[in-house]
């Protein structure tokens, strides 16, 4: 979807694309759109940092930039860094695009395209989205429209009933506050997705307004590595486990239309897997670019450790750790919740190293 939009943008005169997104699908975008080498990504997960360029943030927050070849010319891609506050990157992207347009002195140009990717729960639940929409046509902030893609996987961590998630029929209804067109499309139909992608970009370029794509899909795995969705969303995941993947659906369609055989599809998957295993770039359109070392050098390799003056005695920490991990006997816990509390008790007893969640709870317990 993103590659189709970038190709269409390049053919429409765009020379820069600034992307903003949360963690959902970010590793996919890094490798399959921006051309980050899988080996570099795997090395980061393994802690094999070749050079220290930041604070050691999680991989789902990392930005990246590269050049992408289209039939209309080279397009520079910039994926913004983001924190865990999912939607705060939206105004950052708009500000970056506005600065680039001001530098070009072409405020109504299509040369720079902002694309923001949202989740269905966060796009309605975080007010910064509405604030950014409100500024989309204000003279000091407008950028000629933003393409806003909503990954509507129909679940916000553990909230899957729309009656609990929002007060509107669709998660994209907030786009109506600026009269943005909203295209609802089935993510299981890649040809429909490609068509809507081009249509949305054409609208944005023609009318200089925001446009929404409601990509109706599902989340096949958990919210993160620690989430077992069959426990948090058992009924939904009984259906998802039986549902074929978009790749399988499309491969079957191509075979029925005698465009490609299932053997052809399997060969494509194997070739892609081999490329991943080799660790090389898997994006054919990727082109090398010079690193902006001069621009970034003042912000790199800073000391981020700070001595904390109010130290807490070990005995006090152990007491607090035991208290916050002890559950009343009358409480019957779900098995996975019980495991978390059991691990926390082991941490309190010194039998297990503290994880981030346990340390964070201790920080709360010792505050004030």
C-alpha cells in the first residue's frame, strides 16, 4: 500500500515523503518500504549495535530515511521517530513538511507529501489528532493536505467492542470535522487497496485537503510480545485463527484467474525468505543516500545517565516490592495475570531479575 502511494506520488511530482506512524507495522515498513537491511534490524534486537546513534530506544520507535526510485524520479523517504504516545508524531510530521515547503518557498506544491498512519483506537482516543486536524487548513500550518491511513484492526489492545471504544459508527468519523473524504476498504483485497490509495492521493493533490483511508483489517498476533490474544480476546481470535491470510486469499484469486499458480506464489515467498535470511535490502526501488552526519552530529552520543540523589534503602525496596506483588487470597486471578504476579514476587525475593514493569511499579511506590 505504502509503496503504491510512493510510486504514484513520484509520478505526480513529489520529491519527498515524510511518514509518521506508531509501532504497529513499523518493522515491516522499515524493511519492506524504506529498505532497511534485515540484518541491521536483527542485530539491533540482539544488541549488536555497530555505532551508538541514540538512547537505545525500542526498535518500534526508530526512524529511518532512504531514497526510493519511481518512474517519475527519485523520492526521498523520511520516517519520523516516535515515542509510545502513539499519535504525538502526527503534528511533528506536519511541522516537518511545512518547514520543507517553506524552505522550497512553494507552500502549495505537491513536492512534499505527509503520510500519517494511525490505529483505530488511538485516532479517536487521543486528542492530538483532532488538534492537528483543526490546524490542517490554518494559514500558518497547512501543508496541502495529509494522507491519513487508519489501520483499523478492530481492537484497541483489549477493547474490541465499538460501544466501548468510541461514540461514532466509524473510527474515521473524526475526519468529518474538516470535511475530509473517508475511503473504507477491505485489507483482504489488495487490488481495492491499491485503487483507493491512488484515489486518495489524487484527491489530496487536487484539492489540497486531508483525506482518510479506513483500512479494515485484523491483528493476527498479540498487542506485543507479552500479549497472548487468545487469552485477552478469545472469541475474536478463534475466528482469526481460521481466517486465511491476505497473501493466501490473493494467491488463490490469481490462480483462479490463471494469472499465477500457487507454485509461483510459493516461489516468491521462498525468494523473499532467502533475501531476509541473507540480511540484504529487500526493496528493489531502494537507492543509496548520504547520511546527514552534519545535521545530526550535535544530537548524538550524549550522556543520558543522571545520578538520582534520593536513594532508597534495599530493605525498603524489598518491603514495597513484596506489598505491590501480594494479592488478597480471596482474589481468583486469570492464569496469565497470576504468572505476572508470581514473577513479581520472585523479583521481590531476589530470585529473579527485575523487568521493566516491576521496576516501574517500584518507582511509583517510592515516589513522593
